C-alpha cells in the first residue's frame, strides 16, 4: 500500500487480485469464524498503512512478526506483503 517498486507476480499482488475478484468469499477460517477477502484486505491494509507511517521500512526490507497462530498473525503477515 503506497510502496514503490514492481511487485507483479508476488504473493501480495495475488492476494490483492483475489480480494478484488472475490471480495465476499471466505478467505480465512480461524477458531470457528471466518473473514472474507474484503475484510481481510481491509484489516491488512490498515496495518500496512500504520507500518509505513510509523516505521521507516521500504519494499524488500525484512520484517519480523511475533504472534500466536491466530487471526492477528495472518493479518499481520498479509500486511507486510501489501
């Protein structure tokens, strides 16, 4: 989100394309509930925007995520790919 560089063919680009095509389809199932691609994209986009504002990171930089294998971890991972 807002980063420069060519990321066509990347996992992040594939996720964005899927979120556009199947916005209301289930994307993440965790602990008895699911998020749609649209919801997942929205939450990941919010985190990506916050990261790019708060941290001096650029496309290609390494980012560590420390979280349980639950919904916030998956959203955080996707946020680093946007």
